[in-house]
């Protein structure tokens, strides 16, 4: 039994009569030990479904009690796993203390988790309500709010659809490219700030820019304010777009009114003097030409102002042929200023004389009601001892009148008209 239990066999009937009772006792003891050994082996391997020793096996009583306790403990553990944290173990010593402590902690964690879930649910509900309110409010705002991811360029939010905000379907692709460009620019400027690298201008917390969308002859303008923000744990930019098309068009109309002559559509005196000042300040080389229509007063008096306007437009058409990049400005009724950058005085005079001759050949025919011609004076920047703009223009004006006096007899007055009296153009 001790060294080879499988071979522990004893035939008690073959023992002497005085030893047969002892032999039967040994047989019972060996059987009991073998049952205990089998149950202990099963318990050691965690098998609680093993067959139990016979009820008469008094040696197995502690193991059977342990087996019953383990089965009950297994059932309690299963109950705990199902959420029954009322289970307690009142036996097994220190194990019971540890088990009960574990169950209490699970109960506390469960309560804390339920509270956290309820708190999260409340926050989610509040967030959903806030988002609904935010969407409802922003939907009523005329401005277009677009939130865009700074890394992926994904649109995270938009309070209006492109179909509502854009006047042309073709503008959407332009808008998307424009937004990506400015997100990259914003990121680059922020990186430059963080690394201390030089940049064109210090980036502020936000930036304001103007966006122009063009398709064929239609243009739509937006004023855009860009703000950095966190959007649900994502780095983003909020772009607030205001449609300023009407204001922009009105401003352009005002600029056109301020800088353009209504009749000829050439630049106005204000724009011409502004350009002259800027070119002088920049030290640019140019020829300044002062052009005066000959006999416009006669044409207006005799043929009325409608014909006078037509005469002005014929001269403008001639001046347009001077050079593609020449700046032509109407200073007054019959006075024009022409600025030709990079031209010398001699070259400008030769070109104007050429245009004057061509004009007279085309229009001064026997059938003409009046002759077509103009007088001019030319000065060159840099050759006038850095005169200011007004004096430079006065000098060109004086040269024009010298030209007019020198050519009046030679060129002749308009057919059938008395010679027009010379008037100083700046004094008209």
C-alpha cells in the first residue's frame, strides 16, 4: 500500500483465523486510502465532478467536506461573475477574507462604474442637446461657418451647404482648394513661430483674408476670418465666411468712378496724379506726355457736345495706340496725361508725332467738318532735376502750348473755323 498501491492485495481468507479480522481491516484501510488518493488527485487538478468515496470511507470525510466547499465556492464565484456582489465566504480562513474583500471591491467598482456611466450619459445627453442648439443657432446665422481638420483637411462641421452659399456650382472646388491653402499657410506660420524661424509676418491668434471665386464672368467675394480651436480632440480651424459680393462690387464701382473718366473709361486725374507721385517716389524712369485736343471748343460750339464727345473718343483711340503699357489719364475736358515707363523724351515725341500725322491723314479730308489733331508736350523723369509731380506736369503743359503755338500756322485751323484762342490748360 505504501510503495506500490496498485499491487496492494491481500486475501484475508488465506490468513490464519486469528489474523483474518486484521486482514479485513487492512483491506478496508487500503480501499479507503485509494479512494482518498483518487479524490485528492482530482481536487488537485480542479476536477470537482470526480466520483466521491463511499459513505463508509471515514478517511475521505475531510476531502469530501473540502470538495463540497469548493463546489459551493465555485457557485458563489459564478454568482459574483453574474453581478451578485452579496456573496460572502464564512469558511476557509484567510482565503475567505481575501475573497470577501475582492467581492467588496468589485461591488465598489461596480457602483463607481455605474455612476460614471450615468454621468457620461448625462454629459452625452447634454452634449447632444448643446449640439442641437448649436446647429439650430448657427443655421440661422447668415455667415458660413466651416470647421476643418488641420491635418486631414476634412470638413468637421458646416452650418450651411455649398448649394445654399455659393452662387455657382463651379465655385465649390475653388473654395476647397482655397481652404486647404490657408490651412497649410496657418500651420506653416504656427510652426515658424514655434521654431523661431523668420516668417513674413507674425501670426496672430486669428487671421482675416479676402477670398475671390471666379467662373467666366461671375465673381463671388467672401471675407474670411480664421480661428484655431480644438474640435472634439482634433486640431482644427474655424473659418467664418461672410459674403461681401455686393459690398465689393459697390466698392469697385466707387473705385471705378473715382479712378475712371465716365466718358472715355480712361483713368481719372486723381488716379493719374497718384500714379505720377508713386513712380517718382520709386525712382522710375518714364516719359510724361501732356496732350491737348485742338479746337474742341469750336467743335462743341458749332456741332454741339455730342460731336465733341465723339471727337474726344477718336483722340482716345489714337492715344491707345501709343504703347500697350502706357497709362492714359483724362485730366479735364480736352486734356490728357500719358505716362510711358522706360520711354525717353525723344522716343515719346516721335511716337506722338507719328500718331498725330496718322490721325490727320485719316480724318482731315475735304469732306471733313473739322480737322482732327492734338498738341503735346513731353518731359522725361530724371532729366528735370527731380521736380515734384505738379511741377513736372506744369513743365509738360508749357511745352504743349509751345508746340501748339509753333504748329498753329503751319498745320492750319479747322476747315471753315476761326483760329481758336490759346488758353492755358491748367487755368481753364
